């Protein structure tokens, strides 16, 4: 494998791990009231269906991103998501548990679809139109999310810099998405220095803005 193939896979896995923590919490919360012998069924069935839905949604997103200006819009939206990752609070506690297997699985799948929008958009951008890379990234990262999500969340709480790194990865992907828009590419030389500098600038601006918002927020000073 060359770096052109490894780079998007690495970015996709990183995005899954950074954005997948909340989804793992949803799985735990939705299945917490089930009898012990049904919890594993709910987790694996719900996760399996959620993965299938995410692959389908990402495939649709890949096709949509070929429409002019949609990559530009998607990149700008992803920048917003990157900043929101740094400054937003966790809403996953609003997920209710269920003592019914079907209801728990349904909750896991629908919550994952709703909460996974940022993930789908980021992965669609990072895969550069190759659905095979999306599937490979999910196959590698999802088991890590399921079995190591609590550890990932603890690390992110203990080392806030990991959240900034994750936000930077999203911002870098957003910068590349914007440059890959058909209409934007018409105005750029193939080997223009803009292709190198713009994603880096988006990372610096996103992390800097997120840091300033956190510094000025009363919630971060309590």
C-alpha cells in the first residue's frame, strides 16, 4: 500500500474514533435496562444495522458531493462541526434506555443515524469518492469503538488536546473538500501551493477559534 491509499484510511479511522465516542455511549445507554442475556444481542445487532446504515448514507453522500458547490457547502459545514466538537456539550444523556430488545436496537440505529451525520459527512470527504476506503475504515474502527469507547472517552476527558487533534483532522478534511469542489478547481492550478496551504490554514483557524470560544465561555471557567 502506498501513502495515497493509507492517508485516507488513517484519516477515516481517526474521524471514526474521535466522533464515535458519543455513539458508543448511545449504545450503552439504550441497552442499559435490558436483561443481561439480551444486552450483547442489542449491542451487536444495533451496531451492525447502524454500520450498514452509515455505509449507505456515506455512499449517497459521495454521489451528492459530485454536484457543483456541494463539496464547498459540505466543507464549510464540516468546519462548523469541527468547531462545535471543541465547544459543544454532550447531549447523549438524553437517550433513554429500554427493557425491550427491538426498541433498544431501534434507538441505537436511529440515534446513530442522527448523531452520525457529522461522521458521514467527514468520511465522505476523507474517502475522496472511494467507498472501499469507507468500508475498510469502518471495519477497523468500529470494533475499537465498541470495545474501547469508554477508554477513548476517558482519554479525551483527561487529555483535552486529543479533542483539538480530532477537530484539526476534521478541519483538514474540510479544507480538502472545499478545494475538491469542481467550481473551485477551475480557478486553481493543479500543483498550486494553495492545495498545500489551505487545509493547514483551516486547521489553524478552526483550532484557534475553538480555543478562543472555550476561553471566553463561562462554562469552561467554572
